[in-house]
C-alpha cells in the first residue's frame, strides 16, 4: 500500500516477519528532470522483505539507472537487502560510521562481554546462533560514505545529513530546511521507543543518544518521516518525551542498583519495567531478554559516566554495579 506523505515523497511498508517492530517504512523520493529517485531503507535480507521491497520498487519503476539508495543506519532491518541492490547496480549511500561498523551488533566482542555482564549461557548461546547474519546483508557492500552536514539533492529536496548517534553508532537523519521535513530513521519514532543497546566497550550509546536528541530538539520539523510505525506527529514534543523517558529510566536503574548492591547489568534488566506482554521475566522470548539486557547496560554505562554508579569486578570476573 503506497501512500504519498509529502510532495514527491511516498512510503510503502516492508513487513518484518517475527519482529515486534512489525513493519519498516521504506520511502521513495521521486526525481524528475535531472534528479534521480532516492529509495530510503530496504528491509531484512529475507524472502518476505525482498518481495515487499521488489513490489514497491516496481510500482515506482525504480532501476539502477534512475535511482540511488540511502540507509539511515546499519541495522539489518534497514540494510539487509543492500548487497542484493548493489548486485543489481544501484548506487548506495550510508553514513561513514555505520558503514564501517555494520556487523558489530552481535559480533564476538559483544557476545563475550555478555558473560561479563551476567548474561546466562543459554541467552548468549541463542544470540551467538542468531548472529549468523542470515537476515543481514550477505556481505560487506561498497557504498558512498556520507559525513555530517553533507547535502543530497533529490526530487527538489536539499537533504542535509544530520549525524545522530545513539540508536546506532553512526545513525543519520536527513533534513530539508525549506520544507522543514526530516527522515528520522530510528532516532525518533512516535508510537514506540527506539531501542538503545550496547555499543563497543568504552562507548556510551545512551549518552550519545541523549546528545543527539538535544541536537535535533533545536531543529524545526513539520513533517517527520520515521523508520517504523506511525508517520508524523508532534516532533519536538516527541523528542522531549523520549528525553524524559530516559531520564526516568536512569532513575529507575539507579534505584535498582541502590536496592541490590553488586547487581549485574543482566540482573538490573530483570528488575526494570518492560512493556512486553509476559507473565514474568522467564517468559520473555530470548531476543527480548537480549534487548532488555542491552538497554539496562546502556543505562548503567551512562550512569557510570555521570558519576552516579560505579562498576567493580567480582572474583569470577562478573561486573557488579554500586551506587555512589
Ligand atoms: Zn535500528
Ligand atoms: Zn529499524
């Protein structure tokens, strides 16, 4: 089902099987004159996503000669079909940071870190199995790297690349100042909260995310085009809501550590409140346990940076958290 969301800009859904996000919003900016079309975000490397993507592309008559492809960030639900598109001859565009770190989310360093952060073997093993990249890009792909502030011209729009790290290491929004229109990727979503997960050791994904929220809070946006679910809404109100949500979550995590001195990141996740429908922590699907752990850890890392908790290691090498 194709919808026009702004002048020359259309969206079509790519269904994400077995995924709580349900649907990716793929976008097409129609070119004209000398301008090519721009396709934005393309779904997992799986048959259902590929078929939805092909249907959408056929409806617009997209070909490698008349279309470029942009990825807001490196997550598999946005870039999964990148290698296939490259094989067809499409020119691909992505922020330079996520291009370099595209396979990092479930790489072995993260998996090794999970046991240090108290994650039980059955969850780590399940994630190790899942990291086979079956739904991700089939190989590293050649693409044009974009930097913060670069401007892309498609279909009468002048789109400035706005680096917004946090949800991924090098997430990028695209902003047209005249039209006050922004492709927000997964940086700002309206009816769900973007997941903030683990970053490589020593990096602070939530701290980055909060800074990126502050960065876009000052940008006037009338038309916000997010990567998932509801399209449009009160952009600046939503940015403030997301900021407040994490401030509240930081307090919650800090209180859990205060009540359980020496708790692990995984233990903290079990005490935090989650919106998923499950009777107890044991009933959480394994990937949701992994997301919850990542979210808890990102809050603890930021609390540590703010000087509100400290991390120590037990004799067995597990990270323990204490309030300061
Ligand atoms: Zn994402
Ligand atoms: Zn996404």
